[in-house]
């Protein structure tokens, strides 16, 4: 079985217009997941620890990290507080 790097796979996939369209649509979820994972790792916290501090369950944190949920602003605020992080939501033009 031949293996390719993530960068090679992404380059190949980005040649497909449908993939590019979907990737663009999912960019906010991707950025949210990426920043949550980075903040959690920086603070050396588990998903369960964040969930407990945020008043939710670990499965909700997992869904945020995989981009599998559409979280409320209220949940994002609670997660930000649990991480001692600043939540930023903005529109760019």
C-alpha cells in the first residue's frame, strides 16, 4: 500500500472544483475546531475536563473538535471560559 502526505492529498483534492466548493463552505467549522484543539492542548486539558468546566458533556466537545456540530454562541462562550480564552466571532469582507 502506498502512502502520501496530507499535503499531497490536499493538493490532489483541491484540483476538484466540488471539493474546493465544499472546503470553502466548511472553513468556519474547520477554523473553530482547529482553534479549540490548539487551545485545549496548550492548556493540557482533556475534552472531559473542558466539558465539566463548561457544563456540558465530553461528546459535545468532541463534536466541536470534529466540526460535526453547529454550536450555539452560549456553548462557545462557556467553552471559552473553561479554557480561559477569548472568544472572537467576526465577519470579514
